[in-house]
């Protein structure tokens, strides 16, 4: 089905996407790690609960931790071997996580779920839950919960925008595994009872657009290259013209959105019985010698992956878990891949642009580019004074999607996202 042009996005920014560093590089598979460190925080919800013990033998794909409630996800061994330890470690975001350490025995023995042949809608949703599939675009929300909407939906949108600079893992997945993504979308269509499948792809990925145009049951929407086009509410508007109002969910306007990586994982879980324990990521930035797209196991050391990419081209000023706009700066390499890791960026001093903030100029540029029509400067002003209620009310902070467009255009280099996250945390703590 020939691609159609998507609707124009309000606000947002044009960013040098830097995808040329890696987007043409075919996916590579690094050597299996000798040890993996698998965090129990593998979703946007509660950490999983370990169901194995120290010294226990496990197989690749075996359940090692169970979801703690609906907003959580099952966790699986990414290598075959022995449970070396269950301990506490610091995550890239600075929180302390429970981690299961597995020493690989090199056997590659696998334990998958039973493949499903012509599954019912209920069986598809159940399998998504069993396989521990979460949103692969970075949010990590359990997919099975999203696929059980309370409102009637008619449209499934596959998010192939990948608007975050540097990252190209979704790009490579769409080019190299087009057929599996389409089959996964068809399973989700059956599970949700929708009539339409749409895939939204930014126009800077013409090879991806061409790949999906071959399918008559998938409508391809060519999206403008504008950040944050991949935001859920904005891709819905660009693809369908439907507006998700403040406080609404996509299902309230008849739409469910899934990242293409999530849809690929759904196909594997149903047809192979394979749980989610490995994924595609991008290693990029000018401080790494050989930027690459890699298929990696959850729990793999970031340091090992950087070494596989040739090591450092120069001493990085900043190492980021995720993209430069929404990712989290790491303190060091002592971090490990999770289900939500879309990339690791090795940024030089010039790329990181680590300038000290100066006083606000009251220029209003942050409000001009905000795709949610918010007032980031108000959040920053009142949060710095400790008045978080005023910050949330006047800045509209709780509706912020934390895309970082405001901070990107700020000429004073104010830490706006830090102020927004601080305000959100204070408001939520007060409610609890």
C-alpha cells in the first residue's frame, strides 16, 4: 500500500539526527557474554520477584523472576548456566536494583514456551504476558496491559518513527525483519479486534517505507522528520488526525500504539515460544571507534559491547543509556542492558555540549516548541523556589512527556527536564 503523508506536528524541533553514523550498518551479534547481570526492574512498573536460587542451573529462555502484579513483567535467563548470585547493584538511573547474576556454561541450551498455532485473541494476549513483553521504545510498559483496553479500539499503529537522534535499532529491525513485524501486527490485530493496521515511519527512512509498502493490509504513513514525532499522542495525530486530550489514553480515541520492536517480539513469542530476553540496540557517538547495531542479550555488560565496537575513539565526555534527548547519563560502564535499552551513546565533549546554565532570558522558546502546549519556564522557576504545587499548576508539568525539546532550544541551557522530573516526583510523593 503506497505511503501517504502524515499530518503536521505542532511544536517540536528539527534536530541533526546523526543517524548516518550507524543506520546503514547491518545488525551484528556479539560473542555470548561469560556473565550476565539481569535486573529485576525490566518494566515501567514494579520489579519482578526472583523464583530461582543461588547455585541453580538454568537454561536460556527459562523463567527466573515472576511479575509482581499487572504493571510488571516476567524476567528470563538470557544465557544457559548457573545462578552465581542474587544481589543489589546500581542502575544507570542511580537507583539500587535487585540483580540476578548468571555465569554462562556455553552450552546454549534453551527452554522456550510452547509455540502457538492459529491462536485465539485471548491466547495471544496471554502469551504476550507470559513472555514478559514490554514496550521496546523505552517506556517499558507491559504490552499485555496495553492490549486489554477498556475502550473499544479500531486501529493499531506501529511506531517506526524512531525520532531520537543517533539511534537506528528500529531502522535496522524494520529493514531486516519486515515480514516478522507484519505477522506480529496481524496477531495483535486479532487480539485487539481492530480493523486497521497503520505504520508511521519518518521520511528519513525511505528503505523502511518501501519495505512496508509491499503489504496490502498495512497502511504506511510517511511522517515529517520532526522531534518528538515518535511520542505516542503525536504519532496518533499524525497518522489518524485523532487528538488524545490531556488525561486521556490512546484507547479512548480508538487507537493502540506499539513500537516495532515490541511487535517483532510478539511474533517471536507466538511462533517460536521465545520469551523477551534479547533485543536490538545501537552503540553510537563519536567517542566509540565503530558505531554498530547489535542484537544483544539482556544483562550484557555495556563495557563488553563498547569493546566489541572497537573501544573508545577518545575519552567520552558523557555516556548515555538511551538517546540524547530522553536518555540517562551513566556514571561509568558498570551497567547492563535491559529490555528497555534502545542504545548506548558515547558522546564527545563537542557532542555533549556541556555548557553551564545561565539565568533565564524569558525568551519563551521553550513554550514555543513544547508539543504539549506547556510552559516549561514556569515549572523551572517555581520548582527552584521549592513551590512544586505552583510549578505543576502553572507549568502543566504533570502532562509533560519529557521529550527534552524545551531544554534543547533553551539559549540559557537551563536544566528544564531536571526541574520537570523533580516537580513530578514531589507532587507524586505528596499524593502518596
